[in-house]
């Protein structure tokens, strides 16, 4: 796909990987002119690699490759792009970086790992407040522990944390609902003009979108607590079938992962209980 200019200094190339989880495809952004930074090079697709290189004007070069998070639709092309351009790959850390103590402790007992780029490792770690080439780094875990967002002027590149077309999958232990709430609240408190997400159209009313996502998650939390009162002890899969009555059967496993993320958050806050040890199929009871 050819590049599109979204505003001065911001170009977009969309990968040819549409799906129910990626919408129209992963969006790679090119920031700046002359010396160019790339955000989210995308999936392992040689055609997309060539499309990114073709988006450069004569005399331009890619100087940095930034990765919001290491899912297979965002990060695998980072290394081939680095090899082709000599630019370093910058990200928070590898795929197991930044997990909360709760998620670190639970680890493999929770299953998960959907779409994780296990081989990913940046050349240079970056963290909250780092700034270069007009870009500032924000740590925004939730969808994944190593998730970053980037500001460029009054635009913010929100990865998969905040999108307009859908809510994010939060699948433990890589995803963390407690962190998700905190990160979306963090972005809601900012005054950015627009969010450019990893998938879908620009979010032109970002604060309102953040509020809507938080309200949606709080509503889902209330549904989970109500369902536990109605049907007694239940695991994430049972609760997902009870709550997501209009979701296509193929999407119920993803819905169950979101429910599990809520259950862990509620358990951490002592709103619900489960016999130890906690695992992916634990039965939870409302307090």
C-alpha cells in the first residue's frame, strides 16, 4: 500500500494483514522529513517492508525504529527494517518486560501469550520521559506490559491501548487490567489534539474516547460482579458466555481473556475471592 500523508511530518503505511483483531491492518507511521523515525514497522511481511522503504522521499533515511509493543502484528518487521537501514530498534524491552509483581507471580498459570513476538528484543531500551527528534516516550502498559505511546507535537501515537474502532484485548499475564485503567486515565488527563492508533482511523476526540473506554470497562466490571451474584462461582469462560451474548463464537476466547483480566484486577482489589492458587480456570466468587 502506498503511504498517506496525515498531516505535515506524519505519514502512514497500512500493512496487508486485516483481521477481526487488526481491523484494516497494522498501521506503520513515519515521522519527520529527511531523518525519519518509524513507529511500529509491523508484521513479518516483505511487501510491507518494501512499502515502508518506498514511502521515503529521495535523500531521506530512517534513523530510528520505535515499537509500541511486541505483538506479532507490530514488531517482527523491526529487525529486517533495521538490517535494511542501519537504524536501531527502540522499545521498552523484550516481550516479558515490565510485568507487574502480580502477573510475574502468576505467569504461566494464566495461559495467554496470544500473538506475542517471543523473539523481540530492542537495540536500545527507552522509558518514560525520554525525548528525541521531537518525540517523547510515555509508558502505557495494559494491552501489553511493554506497551509505549509516543507524542509528536500535539499528536499522540497510542498503539493498541486506545483505538476508535474497538476496545483492546487485555490478556494476562501480558495484558493487565489494573495497568490498563491507569494508562487510559493517564492519557485522558492529557490535552493531545489527536491519537494515531495502531489500527483504524485517527481518534479526533481523544479525551472523550478515553472516557468512553473507561466507562465501558467499568460497565463490564459491574456485569461480571452481577453475574457472579446470579450464577454463583464461575470461571472466566463461563462468565464470558453469560455476558457476551451477542459476540460471534469465534471471538468468545478473546472475550474470556478480557474477563480473566477483570477477574484478576477485582481479586487484587479484594472484590472477589478464589481458592488458591489462582489460574486460568479458577472459579471466582463475589464477596
